[in-house]
C-alpha cells in the first residue's frame, strides 16, 4: 500500500550502518530532574485507552507512552506534533501509593522523516521518577497547575510477556475502504507459511467484505486490529511527499503507526516485520523466515535491522491462468504475477525490514532512523521484498520483465490454505 518511491539522498544515508549517536545519549543524560509536587486527587483523572488522543491544544496527539530502560529509566511517548509549533510539555506522574505528583520536563524528539508535511512523529521523552514505578502519565503545558481532570495514559511495556512469538508483521495503514480481499488473504496465508504468529493492522477504513475477513483472522488469533481514526484529527494525504495541498500528515500517519507498532511489540515478539499488505519478504535460499533469520543472525550477531530490497511485480502482467473459484473474489491473485521489473540505474530500490524491536529507537518506512547496533542490506539472492502492485515502469515491454517464480514454491500449500479460508467466511462462500 505504500507508494513505491525512488530512494532519496537521506534514504541512501540511512541504508548505511546506524548507531545510537553520542549526541542523543548525551541529550538523554541531561534530561531535567523530576521535581516533586504534592496534590490530592491527581489519580482520579479519566484513563484514556484510545489509539490516538488529542491533548487540550488539539494540536498535540498522543498514541501511547512506553517504559524504555535501554539507556535510562525513561517514559517514551509516541506522539504527533506540528513541527513548527512545538512547545514545552510536562509529564506528570502519580505513584501507585500516596498523593505526590512528580513533574518532568519532556524532551520533544522530532523524527527527521516527515517528507515536508506540517505534522511530524515525535517522541516525548521524560525521566521516570525514582522509587515510584508509576502506572500512568498525564501531560500538561505548565509544571504546576490543577491536574485533577487531566486524562491519564497507561504506561506500556512495564511488564514483559512470559514468552516471545517469533515474528510479528506490522501493517500500516489500511484506508480508503480497502477491498483487495484476495491479495490480503493470500498475503496472510503466505505470512503464516513463512512463520508469522501475529499481524498487527492499523485500520482506518475498509469495505464491509474486508471487515468479515478481518473478523475471521481475529477470531483465529492471527490478526490484532488497532483502530486508526487519524482522519478525525488531521487532514491526511494518500501520498508520501508533501505537495502544499493543505494536508497535514503523509500517508495516513504511517510513520507514527510503525513506531507505535515497534514499541507495542518490543517485548512480545523476537522480530518485527515492517511491510505493507501487498508486500511479502520472500526468502530465496530458505523455506521460511525462521531458518533465514537464524542464519543471518548467526553471521551478524550485532545486527538488529535487516533490510530487504523491494522489487515490483506488476499486477497488470499475467503469467498464468487464474483459479476459477477465485474469480468472483475481489482483488489481485498474486500467483498470476511472477514477472518483475528490472532495476533502473538512476534509482535505488527502497527496502522493507525485519528488525529486532529491542534494538530500534526510531523508524521510518524504508530505514531505521536510530538504533542500537547496525543495519544490514540483505543480498537479493538471499531474499527480496515481493511487491505485487501497479507497475512503476508501465511502458516496459513484456520481454524486458524478469521471470521470478520463487513464489510458486508455495503454490500447493497456498492454494489449499486460501481455499480453506474462503470456505470458512460465509460472505465469501457466496462469491465463489
């Protein structure tokens, strides 16, 4: 679903090895000390569990606060702010016992990739008060003010999961009454064949038929839906680059959603995949992600970010006949599309990623912006990102496309699995 854009100079820079900068570590070392104020009734504010919440200025938006002790004991809140109107924000903490308010001045760390839009993803970073272990945090524009009515946000990642799943796929964002049902089901079943245990989808809108498909996968336990009502707060663009058209944030706030998904799954999943629903990180030398990542990690023990080159397989060029029983299901049949566009000399292919979330600080769409450790560009003979979408080079003759049938290794299993899903969703039975 992400536009297939040419790599920019900043993307090329990001594709090199990344380390958490000394400046940034120093910056967090000099966070203001928390100052204690006493106030009764602070803990009675409403607890907010929305995926996006507007603060009182209606310009600053909070996704969720996360406990982050990788450098210091910090509370890192994923937010969205107008980058030219950033103002002081204070974190207000309440300990589980007593009536003391702890106030910390937030460092507002803007993510550098906003692609020209007025609003940017930001981390609101506050020192956690010692000997407190607060469960909630509130936000205010002043260090001292009656805080009784301030909404409270539960601090996530305070407790870690008993065990990690191996792979979680983060999909952001589903919008525009999305109805590519067949390709969605095929992607989901391919992810499962390759080793996924959880798929997290930030959903703004989709068709009624797609809702039924999502309900099936939620009941199965594979899909987790995060409601993503960003259109209630901001004017969103369907493009990645700002064109001075009055919109406020790019691609339905995709970057904010990706960062939230990283932190949401930091202690739930061994690896997180950042790709779109029309993309599959497809191994060439291994049967699945687990064996591939075991080899890659063993060869590169310090690496936490693995980047896979994106290759477009035009959904307008067919290489096989379809399956008649799928003909009435709306969407693309990826098994018919195994011709990929050749590389262009002047363009660096974008990449999608498999990351160790515990080593990521901030991410963009095609590269990680800040991380502990380095990143690795995985050679395409090991794996690629299979991206079945409208062509990026529509004028290429068919003979210029490259036949790549790696996907067909999974033909038998994939067809069987898709048929089973279609049989189990009543709304799709009638369409077969």
